C-alpha cells in the first residue's frame, strides 16, 4: 500500500509521527516511524529482536525512500525523534 504525500509529509501525520507497522518477521514489526521537520529524512525504530534505528533519505517529489543508514543495536529501540536543528 502506498500514499502520495504532497508537500511536507509530516503534515499528513498526527503530530508529525507516523506510527506504522514496519514489515519484518516476528516482533521486529513493532516500533515508530517519523519524518524529520523538513521532510527530507525518515527514521524507523525497530523494537525487540533488531533493536535498531534506521534513517533514510526521503524524496518529497517522488515519495522514494533511499540511502538507508542503520544504528544499533540498542537495549530497547522503540521511539524516534528529530531535533529542530
């Protein structure tokens, strides 16, 4: 399923946070997803077995997610947040 996001994608989500299912096996599908305030990055926290955070570039014009960077493992990776700067 996909949805075209026009403008800043954070405007399409309550409080700028899209809490979605991140499709992985087992309990790796639990966590949070959030756009950066400028709409150029997308971060995903993957809880349980993975316990990591992935950050992607987001192309606002095409909706493409690319250039993944992975951080972790952490003890408990569940939420994500971007600083305003």
